[in-house]
């Protein structure tokens, strides 16, 4: 057994301290035994966990299907696979699913396991679900993860699925057992059912064909059966084609009782608690009209895009993109300092074009559970795609404060890096095949990863309003101010429409207390300075060059 990655456990200090070169083989084995006893896991699981902790600080993602190569463990393949499965089932290792050939499943240490090992706290050690049914499904899910990452041969997966269906009496697995499909099709049905039940997303046809077919002729026949809708699971209503991208079909297990998209998130998503909808849908009729004052160049571009997204024009746009072999989606990034009207611009865009707004506030959707943030992000696009099918006109999907997830990759350490990279992988995949209208806003475009820049068809800066626009804003909020005063304030003070709205609210409060309170230039100037908005007129927020 190699000791290159082993760590020593010592009850008098944090659990893991690096083994020194002079440490003996016996000391390494003792450390593994102590780790197994502390974590209440098997020796095989302790060996895998020790190796995993040794390489978890490396930069970049750690892929499940290459873990054995990275860890350099002298263990039988079956024992290594069993050890990793046990750690996944008991919650010591967290999985970040990815459904592409280029990005297989990524693994990292779970938050509870890291806390327990770092601070010698047995009370926070992770554990498998107590509910026997949930644990049975979790075991099956972990097996499916190992299978799709080529850690389990197809024959073993098929045998396991047939045994699993004998004990799985709950939906959706009972529906598979009760269906009239041939037993040879059941392992594929169980694979899709687990994927939808736990991860809640579809899977590319080309990956499924590679997993379940051994010969190129079989792969071609399987793909053709999906195209012709003659595949037995599709005919039986167990699997459906969720969507068709430029490069592939996306397949998904069919819900037993299809429900409106608003009820989608009440279904069982994981083994802890149900997930609430990560988006907020706002009808365009409920958006109040507001006057916006923008830079003329930005306003001109936005007006062109509004005309493009009017119902008849956008239908022509989609047809033109499809004919050119491009994704029929419009992606726009609005960037600039706070208070310049980015979010309100999108709301008025939706109101004027008669499109509902689907709001996803990225910064507010970070979840306390490991892996749930990624699910939230994936569910946003699932939600949106179902809305596209159920509504005659595509709503606008708004990513507010998008820099929270579009930020530069590999700028984090440990588990946080894995979380961010996994979220960005999901986002990049969806942006590549996006249908509809997506608008993102950010105050920090310089923090965004360059990989996302080409995904936006338009990037529009809503900067600090120039002097003529600031004068118009003053006239809008304070029409009684003399023109000379407006011109002087617009020239000497740097402010936005949000600043003026806030100042006017304060003035209205004062006037409620004292109706004789006038507009005071000194009060206005002091307010702008305390708001921290007195920046140089030449200050600019933009992309890296």
C-alpha cells in the first residue's frame, strides 16, 4: 500500500497531519486503522478517505473516474470501488454531477466530514439516512454514479438493477417493475429514474448510448430507435425526449403525474429536505411603468433589442438563427455601477414587450447544503424550458447579480473551488444551448470569467449618467428647481437615478414632519458625498482588455 497520500490521525490535535518521509509502513497502517475507528467506517473506506484528503488541496477538479490514478492506491479495483461507494453513501464525499464527456462527475470532501476531521468532532460526522427506503435509493444512486463513471461494468449494473427492483416499492421504481417492458430494458429505466429522482435533470443520448451499448452498430441502432421513437422505454412512456439541442437529444424519465412547472420543486430532490423554487415569476402586467434615464448610446442599443424581442420580431429572429445553425436564444449582459438602473431596465423591457419575468437572484440562492446550489442553478433552466413549452411567448430570464456565479474559475481553494467550478460548468452547458431570452446584470464585470464573455451576444454598459442625463434626472425628480441650479448640480455632483429617488424619499419624510422644509443644496451635496457616489466623471467600469 502506498503511503504517499496518507495522513496520521492524532486525538490530541486536528485529525490530519502529513506523514513524514521517515514514517514507517506500520505507522501508516496504524493511522488508517485509527481513522477508520474515529469515523466508524471500514478499512477500505478509511484508505480511500485518507488518500482523498491527501489530494483534496490540489488545484482543479478531481474527477471520480480518475480518482484511482490520482490517489495511486495499491488496492484491488473492487475494494477501491466499494470504499468510494461507502463514502458516498455515508456522506463523507460529495458529488457534483456533470453530464458531458468533457466534464465527468467531480468529487470533493463534504462540509460535515471536513469539520469532523479538522476539529476532532465525532458529533458532526456524516451518516447515511436512517430511513431504510431512502438509504436503499441512495445506495442505488451511488451505484449508478459508479456505473456512469465507468467504475462498474454494465453486467454488474444490470444484475444490481434487477435485484433492486425486487425491493424498491415506491415511485418511480414501482412503475418500472409494474410496466410491461422487457427485463433487458429495466436497467436503463432505473438509470433514468435515479437520475431524475436525485439530480433532477436529463442526460445526453450519446452518453447513454456509450454506457449501455457495447458495439458501434448497437450504438447506431439505439440512437435511431430514439429518433424514430421506437425505443421500448419511450413507447412505454417511461422515458421521453426532453429537448433537442444542436448536438444531441436530451432524455429524461417521465413523471408519473405531470404537473405545472410551479409544482415541480415539491417533488423529492435529495435525501434531506425538499427544494423550493429558486426562481420568482412576475407577470408583465404587474410591473409598474417607470421613467429611466440612460446614456444615449446604451438607450439606443436597448431600444433596438426591445424591438427585436417584440413577439413577431422575435419569432423571425429564432427562425433565422435556426436556419443558420445557431442556438435561437438571445443573451444580454448589462453591467455598470450600482444604482444605474440595470434591474429596472430589465423590468421595463419585460413590461414594454409583454413578456413575463423569471427572476433568479444568484447571490440569494447559495444553499447551506453541499451540492444544492448546483441543483438550484440547474433547476432554473429546467423551470425556464418548461415555461417555454407552456407559454405562447418566451418570458425573460433575469440573472440578477450574475457575477456571483460568472466569476473567474479556479480562484478558490478546496471544496469552495469545486462548488464554484461545478456551478459554472452547469451554466456554460446551458448557455451553449439556450433557447429564449436571458439577461444578466452585474456591478463587477471585471470579476467575471472570460469564458462567459462570448456567451453573451450583447454586452451593454449602463454607466454613471453624463451631465446632460443627470440634468434630466434632476428635472424629473425636482421640476421646480431653476434650470441654472440643475445645470450646476449636474456638473458638480456625480449621481444616479437611484440616488435621486433615495434623496427625494428622505426629503418627503422631512416634509411630513415639517411641511415647510425646502430643497437645500447643502443637504443634497452632503447626501451625495455620504452615499459615496462622488466619483470622478471619467471613472469607468468595464471588461478587461
